[in-house]
């Protein structure tokens, strides 16, 4: 009976009751209290009415069904179900009445009448049924005759199990022919009647059981519900306890194996899989090779084993699948070509699976061979064309990965490209082909040692196009998402662009969410997801990412069946736990890391590349255990032994090779350090240097990993005085830093890269100088070479912006088309980086783009930009276009005065003296890097005089003496010096160095005028941009902003002199033919006017961001909601208007406190310079509110006297500082620093704190 929800076991029991027993059962259950009892009573009455043809029983069923159905609305699912049952019960009444009104003899065809007469005439109905059953058409006809005439046959026929079984068998034939639900329902109902007519002990019980079990199996395959599958398994198991012919028994076993397999596909209970395969083996064993069912049952076994292998990756299942597939191929009829291709395809898949576990060359070669045969024999119009082609492409890709055949990966790409051409756009299957093409391109990139990422960028583009195809199957979408995430991760490892990693993690989550619930989970997706979370943790130090990675790997490990897959899970889990131990120092993380990594090592075959990294990770864990209290002294030896063992295995993927080598090098270094550097262990240091150097040379490893590894080698090389070798590594490291800081990278990402390489350039310069001295090389050539690398490795972000914003007027005159192309690409690259923060006054209609789309566009644009620059360099006169300055260009930068680059390194300190005719260096014997940093950290009111004297002794005096500036100018012509300090010296007042006592001339201030620059390149590029017209010839504007009262700060932060300062400046503007403009003091209004003004003067508070210097801010009225930051100024492009002067009368606008970014000079002054201002006046620390007025007045009066020129700016500030130093003023004064708004200091004339902070940056 359809629609009822009665327990299948209870249903079987009810059907086995006789009519009398059934009536007694119904009457016993008339006391009804629950819905379940009412439904059971209705069901029982319906069965009784059907069996006895009793309308009274049917009416009782209707009576109860009506009340039961009325209890719920038909708009809810349960109410609708009850209404359907009521309709079914009513139909029973109609059938009973219809039967009663039928004529006594139905109209039959002559052949049907003859068949019916034979059944009625002969007594052995069973023999007749057996004979008819041999002919499906006769059986089908018989069921139609009997069902139509059953009510008119002699007494007993309507309950005869043989007759009812015949009816059921006929319905079975019809169902097998059309698979319609209607015929299935008829089959089930007829089988139920047949079983009810043959209760236990009946002679025909086994036959009825077999038919009923067959019907239940058919129903379970149709519905695929667990309830039906469970019932089919139970009935088939019960039926097999009876006695049958061998053929029927084998049929039942075959059906039982399929039922178990159907349940396994839903529950993933391996016990069901075991029973399915066990029963399939039994059915196959009982079927002779020549039997018609042998191939079919062999085929079933192959399917079960293949599915088992795909789910568990068990080697035994894979081996069995291969064995029986090969047997099938030996037995199959060669005429059935499609089946043969299918099995060859299956065999290829299983051989590929086995290769992933054993890494055997024979398996992958055979897999490729069979895949080639299958793909070649499959026409384009075949539905399996794409699937088989993709399989071949994947195998070629895998063989290339394991064996290193370049021809394989190239052919994989060619085949995938051909497939993409063959399949029309928009077809879902095209997505699979696009993804295989992308995977192959990405694979070729990962094995290339050229550093070219064109394959990788194309792979990302192709996968993104694949994701746009709609509709796209969920599994295909998840697979493509996982592949795209891998390519993005490759690019992140290459470029450090965090948006690539973020997007990769987002895509990985999509893949993991699908595969965790899929029938065949892909644990690789979870492993890769965890790896990416771990990578982001390394970048951001957000412990949530690391915890999520560990949780993901724990879940994946629990699901992994076979050794290789579980080994990969556990190996990555161990690495993540080791990372967490580094952060939290919890011993339990380290012990667990060692435990799971040891298991991982044992589970992975020697030829598997993952084994290398598992061994290396285990060695690192043991090395860390050696540092724990009470550790075994032999742990470090065990760690080294394990690390050396890792190197004996092939590592075909070089991405992590530098890390593996660096880890082992660190262990040797640790053992060397632990031995007290005794002579007996010098071999350990030598081995460490060798490993570090080898790791540094790994082309496919991350650039930052290579630089760090090289740095470790340099440290040991310097200790052993191997300066030449150290300098070579550092030179290459500076070049790698340039590669890692590409134009397409966002500024925040560049800052991250540079932070990781702090001090690299100064160290390179120091080692080059020492190596040159040791070799007796020409001192000036050595100095010029060292300075070139120092310039290349410092001010990286500013240098890139200076290059692309360079003046191209000469190029525009000689090659206008090239210039136009350059400008177009430059403008695209010079847009604000993908990181947060908008440039000044961004267009209101700017359409936001997904970060990954922006990143891709920037990568593509950078590639085009590079080609255009190469084209420009091919033109006469432009050979050095945007290349690092030559020695001649560096010397030309000193045509208005010497440039002094102060290099501070851990090993030596020097001053590079760049003059118009030569470049040389002098060693600053009294200057030490550590002391310079300590002086900066301890810098205060009480230490400033001592610090200025120290600066004179260790740096300024030797420099001025070497330049011949030994006294104040006697003729009033002041010499001029540009200072380019490095490291902590960039935050100290070199221009104020000296002994500022009465009548003392041992000061920089008394002997020369000082300007600063972030680099010599900045001077060169600044001077290239000419001033378009004399200032003041038209209505040039001076933008003046006075913030005497800043919202969001305490009342004590008011700056009463700020307004007076701006009034004084406004008066002097008229003498300079400048129109003073005082706009609303909000970011938007000021930003708009910055684009057109020639001068900007700000008097107010500055806010120095110590953690992220690019977020340092000038505080306007809306600074809390819309701050004017250094990053936003840097991303602006004001060069076309050629603004001349920015005067920042606020605290700490020319300094940064991030020691790892000292050499980048990321502060508000450099922000205005990069925006396009030719000159900027700023401060190195807090300044006095009242004395800011005096400095500004003297500065602008001096400019009025000398006109607004480059020289006048420097002269003006120098005069102001001299004058302020000469004042003897004692007064309480507020500081213009948002961090110290309540501070008041007593500024005396003899204290340099109030006159020394002012600095000039410019050309």
C-alpha cells in the first residue's frame, strides 16, 4: 500500500498473517490514542479489505482515515500525505465495487483464452508457471490475463501464491522494460500479495520470498532511500535462508551485494562496502566463465572496487581493481569496443591512483599509454570525450611532476588547448578543459627556473574564465576553485601580494565546503586550505588562522584512509603544531608535532616528495626539543641525522627546497654555537654555510625565504672573514629584493617585504667595501659599486614611484607614440594600490573591482609596462631610461653641492662622499650601528646636546674635513650639503651636529647649509622635473591651513600661535606674488586645492603612527573620520601642476619610528615629496607652538629677499635655524604633537630641542 509510513519490519510481519489473524490483529488495535496507532489500524484494515474483498473493512478504513486527515491542513506536507492515503483507501472501495460488478467472463483474445483454459484445466499450476516464466513475453501476458480475470476465477485462485507470484513476475518484466513508477508500484503490491498468500511453512514460501525480495530491491534502487535499502537488505538476507536453485541463489546474492553498495554510497560505512564486495565475490565465484552473467558480475566487482579505491585510496582496493579489470579485458568480446574502452579507461585511472601511492614509473607509463589509446578512440561527439581527454592531460601533468619530462607538460598544455578549441563556449564540460589547461600552465610554472610568471598569470585567467561558465556542476566548480586557489598561492609565494592569498583562502573554503560533504571527499583540498591559513598566519600573526589550519588538518587526518594521504595530513599537521609552538611555547604542541610527524614519515613512500618535507619538519621539531629544559643532549644530533636523510630523497617540487636546506643549516649552526665555536666543530659551520648558500640559490623557492637563507649564510661568512663570498650573496639579495617589490604589488605588501629585508642594502654596501679593500681594488670604483647597490636596496617604494612619475618631456618630443603608451600604462600602475586607502579626491563614479581582478590587471599592466620601457631603451639617448643611476648620474647629482650618504651597518660604518667629479667613501671609525640605534631610542631633552656632540665627533667632523669644509664661510657664500642617512641615522639631526657653545664653529650649522634626501635618486628625478614658469607670473595660490583648535583632542591641545603663524605667512605671500587661500579645514576641500596650489603651509598637529608609518596624519577638522594620511598623499599625483613648497609646521612630520622601515623614509614629508612637491619643510620631533611662528617668519622673509628658488628654500630654513639658535628665550610652550598634547616644556635658547628639529627635504 503506497503512502503509509509503517515500519518495514512490521509491514513484513503483517503481510505474513492469515486473513483470520489479520482480522484479530485489527480488532485488537481498535483502542487508538496516537497518530501512529491510527495509521497502523487504517493500514491493517486496507490490507484486510484488499485480501477479503470486504467493503465493510474498507469503509472502516475510510471512517478512521477521514478523521485522521481532517486533523491537519493539506497545505503542510504531513496533511497532504494523509489526504493521499484517504484517496488510496477510497480507491480500494471503488476496486471492490468494480470487481463485484464485473461480468463473469472478461473479453480475451483467442490466445489468452487458450492460455487461461490450460491453467484452469491442468492441476499442476506451478509447472505451467515455470514453463511460462521462461518466456518474458508470455509471463507479461499471463500477468495481464490473471490480474484482469482474478475475481472471476474459481474459488482459491485469488489467494493462490502461484498465481499471485505469476502476476508479480509479469509486473517485474514490465518494470524492467520501462522503469516507470506505476509499474514499480504494481510490482510491489503484487509481491506483497504473493508473500501474504504464502505464510511461513507454506510450500511456495521460498518462491514468494524470492519475488518479494526482488521487488524490494527494485524499489530500493528506484527510491534510493535508506529505509527502502535497509528493507531490501533485510528481505534479501531472509530470502537467502530458503532453498533455491543455484541460479536464483546467485541472483539473490548479486542483488544483496548491490543493495549493500547502495547503502555504502549513502552512509560511507566501510562494513557495507566490505559486504558488498564479499557478496559480489561469492556471486562471481559461482558463475562460470562462459555463463551469460559472468562478465556482468565481474563488471559489478570492478565498479565496487574502483569506488572503494576512489573513496579510501586503499592500496589493496586499487590492486584488486587493477587485477579484475585486467581479467575483464582478457575475457571481454572484442566486438564490444565501447566496453573495452571503458575498462581501459578504468585501468588507467587505477594505475594513476597506484602511482600516487607508490610513485612507480611503470604504473604512470602504463596509465598514460592506456589513456592515450582511449582518448584517441573517443570521437568529439562522444559524451565521454572531455572526461577522457582531461584524464590524459592530468596523467601527463603528473608524470611531468614525478619524472620531470618537460615534453609531458608541454603536450598536456597542447591537448588541453585543443580540447578548449573543440568544445563550444558555454558548455559546462568546457569548464573542465579550461581548468585542466590552467592546472597544466600552473604546473609548468612551478617547475620553471626562469622566474617568469606569464604561465601562472595565464593559468589564473583561464581558471577565472572557467568559473564564469553557467551552469557549472558543483563538483567541477569546487575543483576549479581549488585549482585557482593553488595558482594564486603560487603567485603569492612569488610576489607576497596578500590579496592573492586572501582570495586563495576564500576559494579554498568553497572547495572544502563541497568536498567535506561529497561522496568522495578530496582531502587535498583540506590540506591545501590549511597550508594557506598557515601562510597567512606567518604574514599576519593572527593565531585564529593557525588554529583553524590545525583544526582542518585534524579533521582531514581522521578521514584519511591510506598511508600516503594520511601521511600528508599528519605531516602538515605537525608543521602547523610546530608553528604554534613557536608562538605560544606550549610543550604539548611540540610533543604532539613530533608524534604526528613521526607517523607521517612512516606512512609515505620513499619516492613521494612529501617525505622530504615530513623528514625536514621532524628534524625541526627535534631541534626545538633540544632547546627544552632537561632535553636529551643527543636530540640535536638526531635532528641533523633526520635533516640529512631528507636530502637523500628526491624533491621534485623546489618551492620548499630553500626552507629544507635552511632548516638543516640552522641545526648545524646551533650545534656549532652550542659547542662554544671550538675548532673541533668548524666543520659544522662550514656545512651550515654550504647548506645556506645552496638554499639561497634555489630558483623556485620564495624570494623572501631565499633572502633570509642567504642572510644566515652571510652572518657566518662574515664571522669567518669571507667578505667576498658574503658580498656576492648580498648583491644578489638586493637584486632579489627589487624583484620582490614589483610595481604591481600594493604598497602595504611592499612594506611587508621591505620589513623582512631590513638592513639588507646597508649590509651589502659594507661587505662590498670590505671585500674591495681586502682585494686591493680601486677605492673609488669600489665605493661607486657599493653605493649603487645601497641606492638600489633603499627607498624601494619611493624609488618605484619616482621612476614611473618621472618627467618624460624629452621622450614626448622625440617619440610621442611611445610616450603616450608609457603614460597610459604608468597611470594604470600609479593608481592607488589594492590595499585600503583612497588617493586624494578619488572620482565619485569610481567603480570598485574585486581585489583579485585589480591584482590581475596590475600584473598584466606591469608586464606591458616592462616591454614598453625596454622599447624606449632601444632608442638613442634613452639607453638608461628608468634604470638605476649610473656613476656619472650620481656625480651629476652633486653639481650644486656634495651628497653625503651615511651608511650604518652591523659590521662597519662609512660615509659615501658624492662630488661632481668623484665618488669615494671614508670609514667612520667611531660610529657603530648599535650605538646609533641606542642614541635614537634614548633621544630626549636631557640627551640632545650630548647626542649632537657625538654626531659631530663620529660622523660630521670627519665628513666636513674630508670635503674641505673646515670653517664658516668668510665670503658669505655658504656651501651646501645633501644628507642621505641610513638606518637610525635617518631619525637624527645630522644638520645640527656639533658643539653649540658660544664662539664655537665646530658645528655643521656654522659651516654649511643642509638639505636632506631619501636617496640620491630622489635628487636626480626631482631635478629632472622642471618648473614650468617663474613663480608668481600668474595667480599662483598658497594654501594656508591653521588648526589652532583640533576636534577630538583635549582643550589643552589648542595651539594659540597657529593662527598667528598663518597670518604672518599670508602677509608675506603677497611679497611673493602668491594669493593666500584659507579653505574649510576638511580633507576633501584641502585635497582639491592641493592639486592646483604652488605652496601649502600647515600649522597644526601631526600624528605619528608608530606601527604603520604610512598612516601618519595631518590633523584637520575631520581627521577622525577622514584622515589625510601619508599613504593617501603618496598615492596622489600632483607632478603635472609642479607644486613647489609644502611647509609642515607640525610635530614629527619628517621621521618614522619603525626601525625596519628607517631606510624607506615613510613619513609625511616624503609623502608630499612623492605627491610632487619640489621642496618640503618638516620636523624630526615635537616643535614649540610659539617658536614655529618665528621660524616661519624668518624662513619666508629670506625667500622674499632671494625670490622663490631652490637655493632660497634651503637658505631660508638655514637662516631661521641660525636665528632661533641665537635667541635667548625662556617660556612655556605647547608641542604640536597629537600624542603629547598636554606636554609643556621649558625651551631655553641653549637647548637645541626647540631649534634643531626643522629639516629641509628637496632638490
